């Protein structure tokens, strides 16, 4: 089972902000489990902390802007993409300006410094957002769309398209997040020469230059106008006769613009607060539509705060009914777990198929068969008992007794034909033979019951 990760040590980066031109210092610090990404504005007296979540995005023009009240911080997507790609779940980021430094316009410096600082594994299990069904957002006006589909890992395809003879369309694909540092992190942002004057008038690129962006010349303009823009940016005059890229540095990759858009998608989707198991197809993506998808996912996470485990009926069980009978003393009609499909150091997943032949349906109720809630709790307890027994040597010599059951909730009735999926997880390491755990019962993707347990394991056989 994969665990949450944070930085092994802190690191700082300095550079100019793209929008303000201010000198910016940003520091990345280790954080405790379940902390997530939080950004702290240390230049403000109250030092407000902004949760890096999609619902806190207030602007997506030339970068993603997060806000808490009147306090904002912008251009966060490159740093978040690097943290996400390195598998870091928890990080406190301190910044002394209203934006992150633009650096060279890519995620390279963030990625390289994360690698140098090191990564440490934490005790909490990594909490994935598992894509169960297709989620799609579209912008009919721009032709932009993002689709996310089920997959057993995170992967992404990006297609960009512009009305430009230099950049008509490009494609980039990442099949494994481990490719990010070498193949994507150094891809810089890009801008068209025809956009620069508008950006200057709106104070959007005060800290921009030819070293931190790919500049694309694709529509004829007078040399005098080109010279004026160069003077405004403090750049030498360039005699551009042919369309193409106007840069001091050559392209890192032939499809560098598409790869940079891929970075932006990753950074914006990092705002859901969980790593994703799913495949993203992004057509003409931008920060606005990226955030729309992130908000949809956040909504789904809130509606389903605990996701159901994946149950593949074709996979061999970890424990079949014969092994379960060796460990549990229960017998018909009170053995309520059919098989165990997954077990880790601190969690277990079990299955029960509910049929109309269950003896309790004779009296509960003959005309409307419903599984008694107390038996759902008992089935969870038996599954949790198997988790505890799995942690000791010679488990056949032990028995598990439940001492306390709290917070029981029944959300939906269970009827014949339902397949119950039990997931129980330890809330703390077992001490002196006593363990506490949280349990859920799912039918499909819906939670039907939940409870917390305290159990004691005793050697008595």
C-alpha cells in the first residue's frame, strides 16, 4: 500500500513575479500527514494560509490565482504540478509576494529542488481519487474540452490548436507520472507577439522576458511596432522577416508548447487535493476549463467523502471462505463474510453476497426483505477481526472480541441481490492487544453503513 509523502527538508527559490515584476522568495516546507498543499503569505501581518483547492480559485487569466478573502497568490500551477508529479501529498509553501516566481517559465526548478531536498514517506495511506465513470467539461465557444476516464494509474494526453501558421496544432502524451521530471518539467510557457501589447496594457507580464517564455511571431507587423514592443520590454531590437519562434534559447522539445500545457493541466488538477487514478484527455486546455474539471471532481469528492474499493470478481481472493473459517469461530447462520479481496498493514476489504435464502429474511421482513442493520455491524466486526488476526503470528490461536462500537450510521437499506463491500481501517496502531478502527459498508459506490470499533485480541486457543 502506498503512503503519503512530504519533503525530507525545506528549500527556497527566488525570482521575479510574472505579473508584478517583484522579487519573490518562495519556501517549500515539510508538512504533517493529511495536511495537503497550503500556501502561506508571510509578507502579510496576519500571515493567512490558503488551502490549494479548486474552490479557492478566483482567477484563471494567464495563470491560476488562489484566494482567501482579500489575500491572493497567483501562478501556482507550475509548483503544484512538480509536487504532484513527485508524489508529494503534504507541503507548506511560504511566499512573500502575491505570486510565485516565474523563473524560466517552466516547472524545472521546482522539480529539481524537490529531488535535491528529498522525499520522506509518512504513515498515512495515500488517498487516491479513483475515477469510476466518465467526467467531461466542454466550452462550445472555444472548442475546449477535458475528459477524464477510469484507469489504474494517472496518464494524460493533450492536444493544442491555434489559428497560427507557426503553432496550428501539437500533441503531447504522458503515460506515467514518473516521466514528468525528465520529459516535461523543463517545458516553458509561451506567448504570441500579437498578444504582448494587450498583456502589457493590463499589467500581466511586468516580469516577463525572452528567457522565461517561448515567444511566437506568426502575424506580420511593422518593424517600427516590433521595435517599440522590444523597447517596452527592455529587449534588443529583432529583425523578424519570417514567422517562427523569437527566443534567446532554443526549444527544449519540438512540441514544447503542448508539453507545457500538460504541466498546466497537472498543476490545476492537483487542486482537487488527491492524486488521481484516471486518464485525462485535454483538447485545447486552459486554466479556466482545467479548473472547471477540478471543481466537478471536488464536488464528487464531497458527495462521496469515502470511495468504495474496486471489486474485480475475476481476481482470486486473499482469503477464501475456507481460510476465514479457520480464523473465525462463527458458523452458520452467523458467518457473514464470504471472502477477503484485499488486505494491507492497516486496512482490509471483504465481500458478502446477500441472497434471499439468508435465514433472517424469514422474519425481517417476509413481505419486504431487508437485512437487519445490527447484522451489517456484525459483518463489519467480523471483517475487522480478520484484519486484527492477520497482524499476529499463529492467528488460529487467537480470538477477537469487540469492546465498543460508536458512531453507527445506516444510510440505505440492504436487500437480496446486493453485494456488500466492507472496508475497515485502523485508526491507530494496535497497543496491548487493543485496536480501534473505522468501518464502511458499500453497495456499488454508495455507503450503506458506517461505524467505529474498539476490539481486543486474546490468545486463548
